[in-house]
C-alpha cells in the first residue's frame, strides 16, 4: 500500500468516526426504540383490569345508552383514550364501547407488558345486526297470529323469529312458549333482570294487575309464557304487543313488565 493510499484511508476512517460521534450512525435505531417505548407506555391498545363494576356505554358520555356491565376482575383491551373521562374498550365477548377511565373502575396492566389482543367475537356483531334489523321494523302494525311468511304485520314471537332469521340466519320456533323452551335448552336462562345482556330475549307471563299484590306468591317457574321481547340494555326493550300500542316499538321496562318477567337469555353467545 503506497503512502497516498494510506493517507486516503486514514482520512476516510477519521470522517466516519466523527460522523458516528455526532449521532449520525445509530440515530435511526435509537429513534425506533423511542417510538417503541412510546407505544408501550400509551394507554391505547393496552390490556386493563376492571377494579369495580362499571357501565359499558355506546358513546363517551354519561347520558349514552348502557350496553352492558364490565364486572370486577374482568380483563378488557383499551383501544383508545377518547377524552379525559372515557376509554374506548373491547371486552372478552368482543363487545366494543366506552367506560370510565377513573382509577377506581379500571387499571392498566403492568407497565411494559405487551397486551394480548382479546379474540374477536362475531356474535357481538350478529347481535347488533339483529337489533338493527328489529329497529328497521319500528311501527310495523301488530296482528295476533300473524303470518310467518309475511312481514307486513307481526305478533311478538313472529317479530323476534323474523329478525333473527334475517340478520343471523337463525330459525327460532314459531311461538313464544317454544322460543322460551329453546333458550332454556340451548342457552343460559337467567331470572334476574340485572343479569340480562343486550340482545337477550325476555319472556313474560300474563298481566294480572298493576299492584304488586297481584303477583305475590306466584310460582313463576310454573307460569305460561305469553309474551317475548328483545332486551336493548339500559332498561329498554324492543317488541310488539297490541294494535293500540302502535306495533313494533321501544319501551322502558316499567314496573308492570318487571312484575311479569319470567326469565331471559341469549340466542347468540
């Protein structure tokens, strides 16, 4: 190697060393590491644990509809921090909604832990499709014993059967008593209204009066089902029950309906 070549090589090595010491080399990996740390420290896409039962709402507002309840100890995936008060989360059933971001309700899992995404739940989407289909029939006239092949009128069981058939391709029995038997045999029935979830069917007995005394001492397990409705959450039901009521409608669970409630449960899990 001649003297000129040695001098050129030495100059090249010196310039490389200066460039590296100034941060030129390795700058991109350091930047990438910072970005990685930022992602892990961000509440978005982080696993969390519910600390105390909290409402899962349809929008980041205390006035929005309650979709369901997140129970103490339940794990959720935080999708984003929507504002100063709410997280957008997905629960173990794949249901997406908004819950309070207060520490007394929810806590992020250990810092640095890579969150494991919860599995998607096609059932949640199907339930919303069923509800959406039902809402499209609002105002459809009531007819007792309506034709199961005609959607111009509905009775209660025909309405429920039709929307599950159209939205989820599930063919339920034709009347409310058989639908109730189907839920008992193929699903998990609950007798406490607070245990119902959005999209569950609700079964009722006959009206016996407006006073609590009219229902005192009744063995509800022996009562005949006379009505079925779809639970929307937040104390609301979607159903149809009489000509005078205006057909398919959304109602609040009044004291009368609550007294008549027998049991309920999901068609889609």
